[in-house]
């Protein structure tokens, strides 16, 4: 059975081009030309990823991303206008896994789509990581604080996992980007800070005074080995 993708794009020619290209790569692509149709299809369909254009006729793609993230951690790849850095930051804050500026090469779209799918479904052979009240289930790809599941995107899970596996060591942004090669972080350094902020909102008792993921000024980030 082929992987089903929801493509939210109001440009008919572009949508059909992407559908044909991804179809040749083995994907089944369903097109939603506006936000209302996208949300309806998402509710009734069984998709493995969403390609989401931010500029739509009836609502901003950021609203769609926010709505979907309230109930679903499905991988979301945003399509943004070239140079719209703030939209990318906001999109990543709302839970998008990656972004691709327009105009784009179909081959890059395919590569990024495959990357977010791998991150969303990949399994680890290592066991549960336990840090006091915080558990990182690498096999089940869940993070739990006091037994309650934290809402993280697959991208944020990967970032937290990298930090946790290096607990007690300071990791620079360059080191993090190397570890997450092939993702949005590789080409957009500021998104690391965005994702760290989102992770802290989920795993810290007080995100403004973090005790688990610490910023080491001028050096990078430190995941503390000993936690409450």
C-alpha cells in the first residue's frame, strides 16, 4: 500500500506537478486547494504526512498547522515564500517538522518529504532513557513527564534525543546540525532556538528557568544528567 500524502496547495498547476512527481516516486497524493478542504480531508483521511502551503485563499497555513497539531503529530512539511524567515520561525514554533522555500526543485521536495517520514516512523534499538521524572521512550518515540505524554513533533523529539544521549556535555549549534543533517536545522540555524523553546515548554516545570535543557552562553546547549 502506497504512502498517502495530503498536499495543501491552491496553485492548481503546481499541485498537479507535485502530485505527478511524487506519484512516480510511489506516493499517493490527495490535493486540498484551501484550508477548509485540508482540515476536512485530514479528519476523514489516513495520511502519513502533510505538505502545507502557507499562502491559501481562505486561511493562513499557520492556522491549519496550529489546528492539526492540537490532535495529531503527523509530519508537516511547510512550503513558504522565499525569504519569509519569520513565517518559518512561527511555523516551526507551531509544530511544523521542516520547511521548503518556493520556488523549489521537485527532487528537494521529495528528499525532504522522505526525511520527515523517516523521522516520524524511525525506530531505535536502545531502551528507555530515564532522567528523574522525565522519560524518553526512543522505541515508542514518546517523551513523558510524570507519566504524562509531552506533545513534541518528530523533529523536536529527534533534537531532544540527541541532547539526552549526550547528557552532561555541551553541544554547539554546529554539533546539533551535524547530528540532524538533512533537516530544516541544517540550513536555518535560528530554528534550533525555536525548537528548544518548544521542548522546554513541554518538559520544564518552569520554561523561563529551565533545569533540564540549559543554555550555555556562547557555547550551545546542555542536557543535565541529574534531574528532579
